[in-house]
C-alpha cells in the first residue's frame, strides 16, 4: 500500500457485489471471496430475510456499504430518517467506509431514483462537500464519493468532471471510489480522453475502484452492468492502480446476472493487472537500488 494512502483506507483485495441470485450459493458453498459490497438501501429495514442473510454473510466475510440514494449533489437537505436508518446498518456491518455517488437526484423532496450528473461549478462543489462532511460526521465512518456515468453536460460548468471530483473530495476531505467503467462510458459520450481523468484525480484519496461492463450503441455507451469488462476499461484499471497503488477493487454486475462462479472469475481477472503493477514497482525499486531483478 502506498505510504500516502488517504485516511488509512486499506486494500481489501478483490470483491464482488452481493446479489440475491447468489445468496444460496454463497451461504451453502462458502466460496473464498475477499469481500462483498452491499447496496445499503436493500438492507435498511427493521427485520426480514435480507437482514438474516446479511448477518450470515457478516459472520464470514468483510462487507463494505455502497449507497444509491444519498444524492450529495441535490440542493435538498439530507433526510434525517434516511441517515438514522443508514447509521443502524453501519453499526451492524462495521463497514470500513461508506460510498455513494457524486450526483443529484431529488428536487423539493421528490426523488428521481436516478444518478443525475452535476453542473461542474465551484458553488456546486462547495455545497456538495458540505453535505459529504455532514454525512461523515453523523455516521462516524469515512465516506467516499463515486464518479457517475453521464449522458448530458451543462453549459454552466466551470471545469472538467475530474477537476470537479477533485474540488469536492479536497473540500470534503473525503475518499474517492473511482469507477473506471463510468470514466470510460462518460469519455465516450462526451468525447474526452479517459486517461486524462485517471491521471488527474488525487490518487492518494482513491480508496476503492469499481469495474463493470456496459452496452455499446451506435452513438453512445450505456452503463448497464450486464457484460464482462472490456479491454479499454481494463487498461484504465491498470493505469489507475499504477498511480493509486493496489486498491480494493469491486466488480459490479447488476443485470442478466450469470452464475456466481462466472461473476467471481470476471472479478479475479483484476489479479493479473495487480501482479503486473506489483512486478513493475518491484523492478523500479530494485533498479533504483542498482539491483538486478530476475524474472
Ligand atoms: Fe460504480
């Protein structure tokens, strides 16, 4: 782990999203998995089977919470009831950090249930950072913001998306969940170089990386999480871990979900890139010391 890793975020290895079709397989076969990511909103209930399953998973695996409805970028105040329920779950899972998206999705209490892109302005960054700090202080757990995939941009934007993400993360003093598939999707739709994004985020704040598949259409790319990861996204992943160091990595697969083994095997492809990066780091350290590294 790089010495400059922000806030003690630990590399937990390679995880996959916990999804209902895999419950029985996981509970009966007990596969070796580094960690699972859960969607917090699926477990913010008082009782029932989801919580019983979660408790069994928690007995054997590390679980990290990921949310889809905090809407850090909405002008609406935070929902106290949502935060109260979320805190109950945070205590249950002992999640080492909690992530949600850098987006907006509600107006005057009406929710879109979509992760809508933000105008990249300094004012929006300031307000968003204030809400992230509020959430972290209330939940008493480190918070990471995730870049979303997008299909629209605003004329009022004053900076690039990666500058906006940086502005928010620095002002909030929070972590980043870097979704390299989302970077690819947005770079295709908005015609920017995805490597510029990966190179220019504050690497020491990246606590976690998302990888996923998407669907390609003639004029745009849609973030569907229903395919294997494509090579250009693996290239972005490799570039990200070269700069951030080995980082907790999570494969998202949310639609047309194949067998547990297939999803896990796709996630474990990340190992090849982690090894390459580790080898080249060892080689450059050895070169700096004037030693010869044998293959
Ligand atoms: Fe993601």
